[in-house]
C-alpha cells in the first residue's frame, strides 16, 4: 500500500502528538525528581532538570526514607521484581497446563470446568479479597513471598487465550506425535511448548506488569517493611503525616518503579510483538 | 513380525451413529490396499481405527498373531502420512523425521543413518536443515513420507496424501509411492477419493459407501465385474451410463427379459458405438450435446431422446458427429451390466 506524502505527514504528526501526551507527565516526574522539595513548591514549577539528581536517587535507592520505615527503594524494587516474576511465571505455567488439559483431554465435566474458569474472569480480585486473606492467614503465609504470589497465579484470561491458541493448532499434529510414540507430556514439552513460545512471551510481559502494579493485595498480605513492594512504597511516601510530602523523592521512586517493567518489556519485545501479530503456525 | 492385518467384524459408532458396519478383511503382508469412497463414507475413520487414533466399538483387529484392538497408537508400529502432512513447524526436516526414533530411544548415529537413508530415497538430502515453512508442497509431502519411512514400520497408513498437490506432482508422487512400496514390501493401507490413484496403486480395492463395504477385489475385478451399481458408478471415469428398462423394453432391446421386473442397465462410455442408422439390439436414439476433446480421446455427451438420461461416450478417434446431431448409440450385449433397480445389486446372467 502506497500512501501519499501528505498522509504520511499527518500520520507522523498524530504519532508525535500522542507521544507528547504520553511522555510529558513522565518527563515532569523526572524533572521533579532532580530538584529539591523547595524548588518544587515554589511557582512556577521548573521545566528543566535540576541539580539534585544524584542526591535524590542515592537517598531513595540506598539510604531509605523515614516514612518508609527506612527501607531503601532497591529492596522494594527487589521485592516487586520477584513478586511480579513469580506471579507472571506462575500464571503462564498454570494456565498453559490447564489449557492443555482442556483442549487435549476428554474427561468428565470438561466443558463445565472450562465455563467455571471462564466465569471467574468476571470476578475481580477485590470481590474475593476477604476470604483469600483468611485462607492465606490461616496457612501462615502472611508477610511471605508465597502469600504475596500464590493467590494471584491462577489466570482465567491466560487459560482462555492459550485454549484458543491450542484449538487453532491442527489436530493432526497431536496425532502425528501419537504415531511417533510421544505420550501426552512429551507432546506438550516437544511440540506444544515450542509452538506457544511467542504467546508465552506476550502473556508473560502483560502478566509481569499486572503483578508489578499490584497494590491492594500486597498492602493487605504484608505488614512488615522488608516485604513491602515499590508500589506500596510510593503510597507510603505520599502519606507522610504532619509534613510536606517530599515530592522529589516520591517522583524519583516513581521513575525507578517505571524502569523495571520497561526493561522487561524491551527484553521480551521481539517475541511479544510477534506473539500479538503472528499467525504463522 | 508378520504384518498380516486382520479385521474381524470391526465396527465403529459415535453414540448412536454407526460409521462403519462390521468389516471383515485380511490384508496380506506387503499388500497395497486402497480404500475408496465418497466423502463421509467412513474411509478416514477406517484408517484411524487401524492407526489406533480412534477406539474400536466392536470387533477385533489383529496384526500378525497379536490382538491390537486396544493397543495404543504408539505401540502398533504403524506409520501414517497425513493429508495436511502434520509436520512439526518448529523442527527442521531432519528433526521431523528423527522425532519418532528419538522418542523410541534409538542411538544418535543410528538415527542419523536412518534419516539420511530415507532422505536419499526421497531426494531430500539437501533440505535436511530447512524448516517445513521453507519447503514447497511436494517437498513437505516427501518429508511426511520420510517421517513414516525411517521408523521401518510394519504397516504404512496413507490418508489422502496427494490431495494437496497439483495435478502433475500428484502423478509423479503417485508413481514414487508405488515404486517405494513395491521395493520395501511394507503392508500399506491408502485412503483416497481419487479413483485414478485407487486403480493404479491398489493390489486390492475396498469400496466403502455409507460405512458399508460395497466390494473388495483387484482394481480390474471391480472394473469389469462390479457387484453393485454403486461400485459400477464409482469406478471408472467418466462414470458408467445407466438406463432403466421395463420388462417390455428388455424384450425389445435385449431380445429377452433379463428379469421379471424393471432392471438397470449399465454400459461403460468406451463400449458405445455411434451409428447413423438404427439397428436391432440395444440401440438408443440420442442428440449430441457436447464434445470434449482431450487429445488422446474424445468424450461425447448426448441426451437420449424421450428420456432425461445423459450418456457419455468415449472415443479414441475424432468423432464424425458434431454437437446437435441426432445419432444412434449402440452397445453390444456382452458389454452390459445389469443391476436390480431397488437394491442396486448386480444381476448375473
């Protein structure tokens, strides 16, 4: 398809406007993180980066802030990373296996099982948060990684997506593997898994960001400062009582909280994009 | 292991729907069996039962002296070539062929030797590193064959392996399969709806219709002595011509009543002669509708006057008639087939 020069300019103009709209807040967050609080509280707000970049970031990353219980942000990032990683990995593993079972095995109540899973799509975390808390508390998993991640690792969305993907794979592929002597798990490992690579990457990224952004559940399931996540950390920073919130540090933490998911995204980008657009089988 | 396949009263049904009705058959070692029939006649199900991809509802299946009715597919030592080839898209040609051997725990160099041998046979040696998507349709088909070959199975199963190829390639590949099977002497069951494939490849043909075996026999047996009207119409191209004759018409056209009821007369297109004047015997007045010139032969379609029947006539030479001409179609008595009008069963005189 050939487009005229004018429409190319229009496309670019639109893209640039969109980019500005998206990037401007992030830019301001970054600028704010390089000034002192004082500079931020006097009008006009600065437009160019200031001189406190190193000191602000060093403070949040390594020294910790009092309102955070003195926990340095690198530790919060560490917690967040592993929580997001386990949630994403868990979701991929659990939903891959359940979708595999749903598509390739005939067992009683299979359809009912599928619809029950599908139904839970409509229940947000918040609805079942109280019973979940009770179960996790009784299992003694509060203030522990298992308590943070386990309740979140089942995913109806991912199961559904994998199911749809498996159903597009020709039935003969499974039969050919059977004739070749592969058992079900061998078939899963040698054929299904490699073919789902791009889908797995795409889902992993989406689920990693989902895990990273978890706020309510970590807030409930953890109380000790050394288990808190970066998203909780930002909130605690902003909640400083009886004093001016240190916006410079809050913004520095926010920027840091942004970097990890962006990195994961960049690393997985090649497969991620392929997974979303690829139809080759 | 003896590779005689024996089917005893084999039956398959899904819930209430019967797909295959009590099939009895013995396939000798090294025999090439072709199963033909229209779509939905149960021929694919038949193959999948042999492969172990479907469960047998009733009856037994024996390979040599082993009852394999309930043996899982992987332990039957059969190899199958699928219609869409079902190659593993993420594996190279080599790995596609080697996969079955790897699972069965063959040694690395044994696998390599076998795959290379098969690749040599199928002219695939230069493609071993490619992925299936980088191959043409014909090459993919050969990889699918190779995957079956390397296992040295006791039975080959083919599920319409040529239907995705273009006409020329189909003929080439058909000949290749035929030669290969003769050379290796592996018992083969081949499912197709293409009757040229059926006639040329088969040692014995099985014609299936709606889950029933219509006839089993050599291709020529089926061609010359069809046991039912269905077989007669299915084998041969263009199809056999049929016309119904009442008892009176039988006396008039055949000189005697073949049956005390109306019968269906079948005549192959190549057994008709054109006459410009009517004569005694089986002679029908017809108008030429259309002539298809194929170079080596001519097919003349003509409508029998006073009926809806359209007859095809095959001629070796350029016909003297042209479209719109009125002619007489004559068939000698010894070239006719008779079938019961209601049951379709052949009447032997």
